[in-house]
C-alpha cells in the first residue's frame, strides 16, 4: 500500500477498517482495493438496516388499511 492509498483511509476508524478488511479477506480470500472495501461496507450497512420480513408483512397490511 502506498501513501496515496493511505490518504483515502484517513477518515475511517482504525478498528472498523480492520474489521472490514478481515471480513472481506475471510469472505473473498484476497485483500480488497479501496473501491471494493467501500462497496463492501455499504452492502453490510444496508443489510443491517433492512427490516425483517415479518415486520414488512405487518407494515404492508397496516398500510393497506
């Protein structure tokens, strides 16, 4: 990793960065690029924010009333 790549990671929390890189390596068996890591982080946060299927059904039925 060169200094130009390190500048991109300045705004990231070190523990979060270590966790994400570790999860990425365990999942894909390779070290991610910056763009891949950004997409991986975005996908993980989107999954965490998803409403469980059961709640969506209830919300849909309430909205249809």
